[in-house]
């Protein structure tokens, strides 16, 4: 955030709740913060390029779309293979997030996490079987952690400086 | 039931929204509908609560905040009590019970990255239970596709 310009910060704040649903949304945003349409377009392109904006588009609510089961699948992958396998898992259709995380040896050897969403648990497990078969992962130790209950969903928005970020539900096991 | 065009919008607009002067017109053309229809559909989806928003998904850490995944092994008979203690922290979000010895999983988000460790220590002190910090080391993100 420190290396963002003041106008970039204003832009980030202004569009955090969504883009205006009008024919020229970037012109409309620019009008609100004193930038031209071209400046807004250039800034957005830059923010996407440096990864501050991960995606621009529809942010869905999984549950409302009928995706009621989510599993966090954790894998114990040799360090030398984690990037390659992580990239494979990330490409699989049912996988919404795939992260490498720190292990906690000896009790927690897992270093690769992926979230699989499905209509129900069986659908999630079928996807997992498919994934293991396609990428030949049967030798990689893994565990499937289904969510049983969700205790806190409302706190899914945080404010960093003046920008409020709301994580989508799928981030639950992934962050 | 969701109609074909709604499905198409959800499946094709989860990223890569154009950054051009008339992005909706451009997307509408690709979908074979008019710009007005697309804007109406998006408004409906938002009103129905199927979308949380139409806009950016930010990368929290790159905005300067701290973000991590944490897990705790909580005895079943103390679960609700510990959940209440943990959830009382405003930095805690997305707290899920999961089927493992590490049975409580939540996201910690702080305005300052260095606060993560302090909050973890505070949770450990209050609950008397260990908190496992599972910080993200890499992200293999290749564009979410949730098919409907």
C-alpha cells in the first residue's frame, strides 16, 4: 500500500464495492475521484499487473449458487515438487484455490492446500478421485477436511488503511 | 432454475473483465446479448444475492495487511466456548469447524502484518490452546472457474 500513489489508493477505495453498472464505468469512476477515463483505465491495468487486483469481474456467493460442500484438501508434497503439483491442482476445474503453506512438523506435515467446492460431499469426493487419477497423485499423502459448521462468516471483511476487503467464501480454507 | 444466459454470464465473467471504454458492450457482444440486457442481468444477480459484487478482488497482502490461516485442536466439549472466545477477536473471520484433530480453522486478518503473531499469542493465552499459524508461501492461482 505504501508504494501506491494517492490516486491509486482512491481508486481502490472507490471501486471496492463494485464497478458502476453503466455503459462507461471507468469514466463514471473517474468522475467521482477527479481522474479521466483514460487515467482510470491505465491505473487499473497497472493494479492488475502488479497483482493488487487479483481479478476483475463477478464475485460469486458459492452457497447461494448451490455449492454447499467445501473440502480443504491438504497434501504432503516433497518440496521439490510442490510448485509443479500446485500448478496442476490450480488448473483443475473443481479447485478454487491452491496455496503452499508452512508445515508444522511432526504433527502437521501438509504443505499444499486446495479448496474443492461441490453441490454435496459426494460430488467433492468424486472430483478429488478424478483429480488424483488425472495427475497421478495416489502416492502423495493427503487428507480431506470437510467443513462441519461455519461460525463466523460476517467478519469476512477487513479494513486495511481505508480499504475494506471482503474475502469471498471460497477463501475459507485458503485465505 | 437458472437460464442459459445467466449461466453463461456467471461462467464467463469471473475474471478478465475488459478495461476498455465500453467493457459491458464488449462482453455483451461476446455473449450474444445487448449491453442493456447484460447490465439488467448483472443488476438482477446482485439483487438476488447470487453475486457479492461485480468488481475487483483485491490481494490483501499486497495492500499492506497481514493475512494468515490458523488452526487449533479444540476438545469437543469446549468447542463452543473456545469458538466464542476466538470469534470475539475482530481480526478473526471465516471460522470453520473441520473434521480433524485440528478442528477449528479460521482466517486472521490484521491491518499491520506484525499484529498476526500478537493476536495468535493473545488467542493462545485466552484459550490455553495452541494456535498453528499456516502462513501462505505461494499461491497457485489460475483463475477461478465455478461452473453453474
